[in-house]
C-alpha cells in the first residue's frame, strides 16, 4: 500500500486553509505520497473515520478559495484548552482510536492545521506517539513562534476596506463611526487595519484606554475643523473598568463569544458628546473570502514545509515564519505563549507620531521626538503565557 499523508483543518476557519491543503497535496505527490483529507477537523479521525482522498484533480482551483474543502469545527470530542496549566487531557480511548486510524490508513503522519487550541491537541497526539506536525492558523495573529499566521493579512485587508468605506460616509454626514474587528487576546487586526485605513482612534486589549481619552481625540479633531472621526476597536479590548464585552456563554467547553464592545463605545460617545455615532461589527466577514496574495504565498509554503517535516520524520514540530525563512519549532513551545501587541512597538509609535489616539490621552506629541535607537530594543515580541487564557479551539 502506498504511504500516505493525512491532513485536517481544525478550529475557526480563515482565508488560506485551502492554499495549505493544495500546497501539502502537491508537494506530497512529488515525494510519492497519497493524501488523505479528514473531514470536520479532528472529528473525522475516529468513530466514524471520515475522509476523502485528495489529488491534483480535487484540489485544483482551490488556491484562491476561502473556507476549507475539508470542513472544520471548534467543538466536539477533541477539546484541549491551550496553556501549560490550562490543558484538558484527551480521552485515552480517543487517542488510541486516532492511532489505529493512522496505522490502518498507512499514514506517514498527520498535518494538523489550526490555532493554539487545535495545536494543543496535536501536541497531545505527539506525546501519545501519533506522528504529527502542526501548521499555525488564525486571523488574530496571536501565536508565538511565528511572525505571521496566514489569514491575518486577509482579515486586515477586509477591515481596511471597511474603514475606507466608513471614511467616506462618516465624512459625508459628520459622524463618528466605530468599527469593531476581531482579536480576542491581541489587537493586531485593529492596529494594522487602523493604520492602513486611517483610523483616528484605535482601541486594543494591550493598551488601557478611557472614554475621556477617546472623546478628547474627537474634540481635538473638531477643533482642527474635522467633523468626523473613525474609531476601530478590537473585540477583546477591555472596557475602562477592565470588563470584556461578551455575547453569550458557550456550552461544550467552548470559549465565551466576544462581541458588542463597538456598540458600547458608540453609545458612550453619543451620550457624552451628543455627536451622531454609528457602529459596524465586522465579525465573520474577516474570516471569509479569498486569501490575499501574501496569505496564499505563506500558506502554500507552510503546506509544502509541513510535508517535508513529516517526510523527514520530524514529528511534534510546527511550521513557522521567521522572516525571511520558513522554519519549525516544537509545537509545545508554540502553544504555551500568546503573541500580543507590544505597546512600545514601532507600529504603535508610528501611529502616535501621526496623531492616532489609543484612547489613553497620549496622542498630541510625536514619540519619535524623544525615541532613541535603544528604545527599539523594547520592540521584541511581546509574549504572554497562555495559562489563564480561556482559549479552546481557535
Ligand atoms: O480566533 C479567531 C476568532 O476570529 C476570534 O477573533 C473570535 O473571537 C473567534 O474566532 C470567533 O469564533 P467563532 O464565532 O467561530 O466561534
């Protein structure tokens, strides 16, 4: 029987999943493997085993398609909270079932494409002796050990397009427009789209802000003759009292659904300043649609590199992007830390230099006036342990 490689996509989807699948299938074929794609994430691995054989025919034309031809889920039997102290052990029988599937289908190993929760499951597979490699995915870009996850650039492009559109209607009506974007633990999407889309205020989980700070910026703009303001807020930004705005508590060990902070911010601005304010929650539009060219290139490289890892039997590793190189790290190292926005990073400093407010009242003077070269040393990756994170399958 020909040696095979198994692939699955787990957790919330993002643009570029199909590009990874295609990259993995094409490069597997070059090495003489057949490819098996498991359906609905880890669920397809066992009881019942559900998969389809992947080949050049059924992966042709998917490079630019959003979603995943294999389906995905962020609930079900495979739940492993991320973080060293926050992990949930998978049932041994489930693990044994997966191992049996790998043996019966003659798999060289599994390529597991997912975020921190899904990769925490891959880590448990590895510890059980199931041959596995990981590919990091999330629009939030909050995985440590990789400079970028695919999907992030596409989400930023979507949020930037939304800001461009809001800009013209805000200006036409002299309104304050609040755009709520995704970003559960990290404000990367808000920061990058805010800069790219010309936002006036950016609210992140990483920088404490106040309503006074937000309103101060709106008034400053009015004093300059600008009667509209664009505010972008990450769904995971904490309110000034430290609370997070959530939509619902979820069953089946799933993380709490965030959402609603944009409306809270908009309502408070309207109450305090009496300015017409509108809110748009971008939501899952950020996760759909075609991947950008950057994400296609990154995802394709990830797929090919992951197959190379399996071929060389480098199990338990996760593909990562360490510009300009694609490399690998231990999955366990990758899932134990979050990568959040460093409040003194050059992107934040540049935004402040332009007069963009982070709602903390520090927007009037350019930080570059006093910034020294050594200050840039503080811009190294901001990493936080995931131990207290609520993240489940992401
Ligand atoms: O992790 C990506 C993410 O987009 C988060 O920013 C968001 O909170 C979450 O997924 C929403 O996931 P879903 O609605 O699919 O459960």
